[in-house]
């Protein structure tokens, strides 16, 4: 089944632990407006539908 919504999770360390920064997102894009300039963050996303939540995606690495 397809995703109904997405949950975005963030960590300041590679590999987590991750904290949910947004949930119930209907579009497959998200702009994190709560970041601190000069800090590095690592993100994962999970999909949610009527059957539950998927495992986390692969971790998005920061751009160099």
C-alpha cells in the first residue's frame, strides 16, 4: 500500500537516535525551519498508512 503521510526524524549524530520533527506530512517534501545555523543534522523518513508505520529510510547525509 502507498503512504498516506510521512514522518520526518532528525538527529545531530549519524545513526541516531532520531527525534520526530514533523509528522502527518502529506507531500513527499519537507523544509526543516527549526535548524541551527552551523549545525549538522541527519534525517530519516518513514511512511505511514492504515497498516502502520514503515521502517526508517536510509539516512540522508548532509551535503559537503
